[in-house]
């Protein structure tokens, strides 16, 4: 009896796979409308764009796993792994900028995309992630870019 039930359940699950992968016109339309409406740079921010004194006004989210966060993170950041960000979106403030980062920016970009689709317009991805932030001078990236521009 258990074997028959297992085979039956396995068969039903294979029948359900096409339904999961089929295009949903409502979802496709919502994504298309978002992509048409959104400006290129609206969800991106570079370290150079945030003056040192303004970092304390930003809610910084490290979207990497807890082990990476423990090893190294941007001071003041909270750790919300990218896979958990949608479920934990209520923890994100709506009254100030939220900057999310990972190592290079790719996983946090996926997270920011999902959050912005859900109406979090104040969420941005830190372009090039923590590695880019460190390479550009961290909290001093803005001043460094201003100094370079003067040369």
C-alpha cells in the first residue's frame, strides 16, 4: 500500500511540474510594466555617491550568509541573507534609504529587484558589493572621488 501511494504521489508531482513552469500572464505583465517604468540607475548606488557622514543615515543590509557576515562586513550593517529578504522585508525601514550588498552585487541585485517589485522604492543595491566598496575606499569613497576630480 505504501509503495502504491508513493508511486501515485510521484506521478502526480510530475504532472504538476508544467503548471509551475508555465508562463503566468499576470506576472509577465507586472514584470514588463515594472521594467518599462523603472529608470536604469534608480536601484543602483555606488560607494562614491554616499558622503562619509551620510552612511549613518543609510540602513545597510549585508545579504551574504552569516559566516561571511561574521568574518567581515561594512560597519553598521545588519545581516539579512538574500534568500530571506522577501520574508523579512518588514524589518526594512521605509523612511530612509536601504542599501543592500553581497560580495560583488549580483545576489543583492536579485534581492533588490524582488523588493522593489513589492513596493520598496527606497532599496538600492551597492554596485560591486563589499569588494567594490573596499577597493574604492569604503566610507571615504566619496571624498576620494572628489579629490580625483580636482586633479
